C-alpha cells in the first residue's frame, strides 16, 4: 500500500514557487540573482490597513469567526461588487477564504466528480489544472495564444464544450499574459455559454485593479443572465499588496456558498480574523494609492516591453493589465548558451539564464504554453534595467 495518495500523484508542485525557491537558494549561496519570478506587488500594504489590523488585535478580535467570513467583511465585499462591478450580490452570496486560491480550491473540490470537464484557456495560471486534477476532474485546454492576444475566442470555447463540461475558468487581466477581455469580448463568450446551461463560470478577477488600458469588465456584469452560474472571484492580494495576509473572496450562487462553507468547515475553518478586519479597511477605505501604483507599473511595463523587443529572437506584446509580460522566445530555441547549455526549450532557457546570468523568470510551459517565458515587472526600475541588460547579453551569447 502506497503511503502517499493517488490524488497527490496527479498534481505537480507550483512551478512559480519552485523557481522563486531556487533563486532564493542561489542568493543565500552568495550569488547575485534578480528574481522576476514571483507574483506579488513590490509595494507595501497601505498604512490604514495595517492600522486596522493592529486595532483588531488590540480589541481582542482574535477568536474564531464565521466560516464564510465576518459579516462586516461580507458587507464590504457586497458593496465592492456593487460599486466596482455593478453586481447586486446579497451578503449571503459572498464568501471569504484564505486567499483567492482557496476560493478556487473550495469551488472545484465542492463540485467536481470524475468525468467532469473544466475548460481552461492556455496559457493559464499554474494552479487551475492542478486543482482540477486534485478534485478528480479533467482539465480541457483551450487555445488562447498570441495570435488572439492571449484571449479565448467564442469559436474555440464552443469547440471545447461537451455535455461533461461543468466549468469554464476565465482570468482577466491574466496571469501570465496580462491580457484582459473587453465587455464586447466577454459578451461574445457569454453568448456561447448561454447555449450550454450546464456550464458554470469561475472568473478570476484578482488583477482587476491593475488594469491600465480599457475598462475592466467581468462576465456576470456583461451578461446578467449568467449571474446564477458564475463565481466572481477577487481578493486583496494584488489590489492592496496584501499577498501574505491571505484573503480572497467571491460572489457565488447560494447553494455553492453553502457547499464551500461545508468543505471549509472541515479544512481551515475560516480566514485569519485579523486579516479579515484588515480587509474590511481595505475594501471600505480609500483607493487613491492605486493611481500611483498603476502609473509606476505602466512605466515599468513599457520599459520592459521595449527592452525585450530590442532583443533579436524575443517577441513581446504590450499587455493591458496585471504585472507580467509573456514574450515568445521561439526565435532563440535550438541554440547553445555561452556557458555551454543546449537551449532546446523554454525550460532550458530559464534554467540557463538563472545559472549563467542570475535572472529568475518562469518558463512558459509552466503555464501550458511552451516557447515563452513570464517576467514579473513588480520590481524596481534599477532591478529591471539590470535584468534587461543581463537577458540581452545572455541572448546575444546564444550560438
Ligand atoms: N489567481 C491568479 C490569477 C493569481 O495570479 C493568483 C496569485 O498569484 C491567485 C489567484 C491567488 O491569489 P491569493 O494570493 O489571493 O491566493
């Protein structure tokens, strides 16, 4: 009898966490490494949010809370959905979990049985397929590559839906591509979904506040008829630089809220009480700091895109959101690095770049799309300039 479960054998450790760990180890060993592999804003959590957490501790708000989240936070979530997304979400239709990741985990674990299919556009955020597999479902990958601006088309979606499709996962702005859907594009996808009433939508809007071009839109807002089968996921991790506080939330149909609460009651119970109170301050408080953050991200994005496109063999689109670029390096594969590494695929490229040039990126195949890498530009301009020089020199040395 094997000690480790068969379910665990179906999944891989998170590759983004893996590369970041390797970069950290190299740094600890004294190597000069610029890590552009992590998915978190480099800004600090705003002071008013920290103050709210300290006040919560002082007031003794340090005990168990409701499974679904404290009422004050659920009210703030409901108000946020109305204010930002024009969604009428009852407080009972909101749910708070330990990060956006746990919302996804809860929703998929609570609904998937063997044989159930989940349509996932490629490239995808690394955890989607693994959570589907852990839950016993089958990921069905849909093409959303650079030819369509890294976006799923209605035709591709239609072609992937079967009678076994239970979910479509959307993520806009996207990790890893930074692509974002317009209202018209979401409307066209919604028209397909209206023909398939068994399909639910999990829309991961965690990068909503980091939209630089166009207006952010979410599918239940664009097509209200889908509201009853949509999970609209969001969180404070990226919007308020609160990755470590572990708070994610969603709007979802009541039966699913109840199912997620049942599941969570047997796992983490609820998100940290202190983080929940901090998140009340985040959602109800001012957002003026975001303009400065967005300006800074745009400046860094534009510099990085220009720097990468100046490298022969690298081809980079300018993404409208999040803090990643996802360039193609197809033109560099099949060469040998100055250090003697054969660069057959994108994983060879990022490994050789880390070893020889001290820049940590994530290979595109981790996101389901080989021949690319993901660079997170949530780093200082000084680090980005140095990284661009190192990447350019490394690429120039490929023979
Ligand atoms: N969804 C996407 C697309 C992400 O990039 C991330 C984090 O990197 C998450 C969800 C998870 O967010 P959280 O830290 O709130 O669990």
